[in-house]
C-alpha cells in the first residue's frame, strides 16, 4: 500500500480562490518532503523542499508567496496555492524521505488542480 | 548544476526490446533512479542503481556507469501496458534532492 498519501487527488477551483493540498507519510516520519509540479508531457519540476519545523526552501523562479508550504509535523506537509489562476492548473506531486539514503524516497499519488 | 539527458520518444513492437539511455552531469551523485509514469498518474519506482553494473528485475534491467555518467533502462518482452513515460533521476545526497530528466515516452505497437 501507499506509504505517502496525497489529498485531494483532484480539485477544481475558481480563479482567485486558494487551494490546499496535503501530503502525509503514513507509517514513517518524513524529515524532508518535496513538492513538484508537472505540466502535461513535461517532467517533474521541483518547486520546494520542506523540512519539519522550518521554512521551506524554494527553487529559483517559484513564488513563495503564491505557493505556501507548511511542514507542521514529521508526517504532514501542506501546499497552498494562493489566489489560484488558470495558469496554475497542473499536476502537483509530493515526495517524502525517511532518511539520507536515496532508496527511502516515496512519492504521493499526485493532485490534479484545475483552475477555472 | 544538474544536466540530465534522455531521448524524448521511442517506439517499439510488442515482444521486442527497448533500451532507454540516460546521461548525466551533476554536482552531487549518490544513485540513479528510473521511474515509470503513466499519463495522469504519479511516478512508479522501477530501479535504483548506486554501484556500477547491471541490475535485473524481471523484464526490466538497469545499468549504471558512474565514470561515464551513463545509465540505461532495458525493457524486454515489451507489452502494451509498458507504453508510458520513463524518467531518469539522479539523487544528490547533499540536499536529498532528486533531479529528473525530461522523460522518454515509449510507445508499444502491436
């Protein structure tokens, strides 16, 4: 079964509203979580790195005031798309790591966001 | 910085073999991943190579040469369900980040 759960899997919202996506590690403590965005027929682009109890580190070009990340506990990180616009419509995926080895990275199921 | 290259598309016939190459130049390296991703779904883990050589898992095999910055994913006895995008990703232990290639779309034809 899935060790990283993402919710909601699909969401449609009106332009100008905010949307929150949750990423939970189900049976391990995730010291670090990552948020990716993927446009159709493109690869995964890392948006930010989220560490429990500290501010997220954003990749170049990602607006931190628009994509708000909160990593309040070792099992939960949230991504809030503030004042969403149609161009924010995309597939958002989180991943979580339980340790320092590369083989401990787990992906969530992804969330489709459509802004109308 | 990270530079990861893989072909954009490949087409093969059902039952055949396809090899997807990936070359990388990265600032930190501690393993190379291959993922399969069907349209509209999250990536699915296929393999993780840390040491040089070939690792085989059923119909899928993955090879790594760290000195050459090169890996390949070999898909044997292709099935229609293997039609998907295959992503090569390098793991950097310094920041725990995965850097992805653009992905190779494999189309299997009857």
